[in-house]
C-alpha cells in the first residue's frame, strides 16, 4: 500500500510555490500518494494575521523567498495581480475575484491524476514573473493545458459542485489546524505535520523510515 501525504497549500504562498516541484518529483519517483488540499491564504482565513506580526516580518519574508528562489533555481516575483485583493490593514478585502477563479480549479484538480502537475504549472505561472498579468488572456488555460487538463472542462465541473467545493475547502482548513499548524505549506504524514518548504527533506527522511520505495 502506498504511503500518503496531505499537503495544505495556498495559491498566495511563495513557500507553497517553492515546494511543489519537489512534491511532484517525489510522487513521480516514489510510491507515495501526495494529496493536495488547498486552503485560503492567511490574509483571508485569519483576519488581522499580518497586522499582528513584527514590522520586520514582511521585509524578511520578501528577502527570504527571493533568496530561496535563487537557491532552488526557481524564478520568483511577487504576483501581478496579487491572488489576494488587499483591504485595509493588509487584510483580504470582501471581494476576492482571483481566489474565486483559482480555488474551485484547485479543488477539482486535487482529485485528478494530474493534480501535482496542475499545482506546479499554475503556481509557476503566478510566481515566475514572466507572464504578468498572469490572469489575462489564455495564460491560465495554457498553464493548465501543460498539466494535461482542460480549464473549460474543469470550470464546468466546478460550476456543478459549488456547495461541495466550499465544504471541501472548509474541511481542508479545519483538518489543517487539527494537524498541528496553521501555515502553508504544511505536509502531514501519519498525523505528523511538517511545516514549510524547508521541512521537505525531513518529510522524505520520515517517509523512508516508514518504507518509502521507488516506483517500478
């Protein structure tokens, strides 16, 4: 039986973007079921989170993610447009058109064999700085096509499951906190949370302790 990892993940998290290529490679190389479980960004699901942080938090975050992108060989530019429309005091505004576009697609994709390819290709589009604004024209559709999926078909599927998708996102967010952390990406294996892209190697170490084997 394959080992299983739940990944709580946000379209607005640069750290989520940075870990996806390694999760994709992990699932392609090893007999492990990586289950993507999208959640809303902290600016939306945790009102006032960023205003409660030390003033050094955001400047360091920006420096850190750019450095990590260089280290991992992944281009990283803050998205245009930001997936979260910011209201007063860094909180998410009442209307979130970009998340209304992305979140249903993310939930539908999570149940497809191409889930990790979807998250990899779409997050690269949003974060690599080469296709800004990322939401214009057919850029998103082409990124999804590179993952082996059809955006129009996915949107049609999502339109018929509005309530189910909302319930799944809420269930993901509840399970995320119950796992032992609130940040993204949080990877959970056998009830043990591994928070942050910098814990990926520790996750693989734990999986190998539990018998992780290469495919084939």
